[in-house]
C-alpha cells in the first residue's frame, strides 16, 4: 500500500515541518510513497474516521484525533519526537539539535532565544512565520524550508558520525597523531593528520571533536596547512620562521638571516609557499583552494618535528 496523504490540523510551524521532513526522508521503508504524499490541513476528522482507519487507507494523521502521532495526548513529547520513535531514528545524534530546537519552539515558544530583533526576525522560527504569511501554499513552504533542514542534518552527520569514524580510521592507519606540549607555560593539544576532507580540521578543533588547539593537516596533493583555535592566541612566529627557513633550504634557495623577516605576518616574496595569516592565526601552504602556490617541499614528518620544537620555544623579548 502506498501512503498518499499527510493530514495536519493547522498551518505549518517548526515541529510540524520537522515531522514531515523526517517522514519523507526516513519513512519510505515503512510508509512507501510518503516522500511524495500530499499535505492537507484539516481541523477535524470526518465522522467515523480515526487516525487508525485513515492509516489503513494510506493517510498519516499528525497532531489530530488522539492517535500515535498526536503529541497532545503524549505528555512532554513533541510531534517530531514521536515520529523519530516510530521510525527508530531517535538515537541518531545528527538529529539532536533539530529535535531540541523544535521542542524549545513548540513547548516554550523560544525557537530563537535571542532578544535581538534581527536575530528573531532572521532566525528559523521567524523566517518560517514570515514565509507562512506570504506563501499561501503548504507544499511550496516545505520546499523552501526542507533544504535548510537537509543541509543542517548533513553537516551534523559529518560532525557526529562520519568525521569521528574517519579520524579513528586515520589513527589506526598511523596517519593521525595527537600530542601535548607546553606553549608559554600552558598545555597545548596538537593534532597532525593526513586527509583530503576539508571539514576535518574544523571538527578536530571543535567542542564536539577533539578540542585541539593546533591542527596540522596534510593533503594527498602535498599541501600542508596549520590551523589554530583563535581564542587561544597561540604564537606562531617561531613556527613561521622555522618553516620558511626549512622551505628555502629544501628548495636550494639563499637563506634569510633576519629572524624578524622570517617571522613576518603575511607573505614573504622569497618563500611564498607559507602565508602567515594573522586574521585566522594560521600558517597556510595554499589554504583550501591553492592557486599559484606550490605544495611545500618539506616532508610532513619534518613539519611535525619543526612544529613540536617551534611551539615549545619562547619568543625572544622585543620580538
């Protein structure tokens, strides 16, 4: 049997939208055709109709009639939670924030906590409200909002499932290393990794990741970038100087004898492979999209050794 219709009792709001999104994305195995089911708004069910009888005809009823998907009869729960339980996806960590947001919006009316008027107007709840007032078509509203939910879910799945698994695999393969060292008298967590995944460095630094202070990431193309947690204000001047000096040596170029020049932020004409970006407090060998910059000639193992030494070194006074 194909499921051809979803009935809701009122205009769309965050919890209802999320519930329909979950049914369409994850429910096709249990409810064939639900991904294309029409959404109909109806305040009451017809006489002699129940959510059970309608389900037998391929119609899912949400928040109406006291059925399994009516959260008004399920104290403390919201509609989208009931849907995740029914589809057995409640434990998916990539859904946690979406469910928390929908619950906060539904039960407390604070989908956007900020009191700032711009935040409230442009937060998801405010945008849904504005769209619902200007777009008089339920399906079109869903088509506008669903890509936002899909993008969030995709990124959360990366952060909570895919990236941790990839890092663990790299660790087992010997392509990742975690070390601790002292920097200006404080502990520093440094992670070195070989990966082409551009999302990996951000996850490694994040609170849901490894909470690393410094990430050195080498791509298969030979480019290496060293990124830091900006709020830690890690001093990269010795590292910039050491890497630039080593790069010159590896390429058989004349050395620069001034430590001040080697520590200089930005670009140095003689060794353009390493850009010292003070805005992001990083040392970039081409960044994410290298253009016109050669990959470093320094082997990654050597870069690791240099980083360990340079980050542990005190900066001379008046430098």
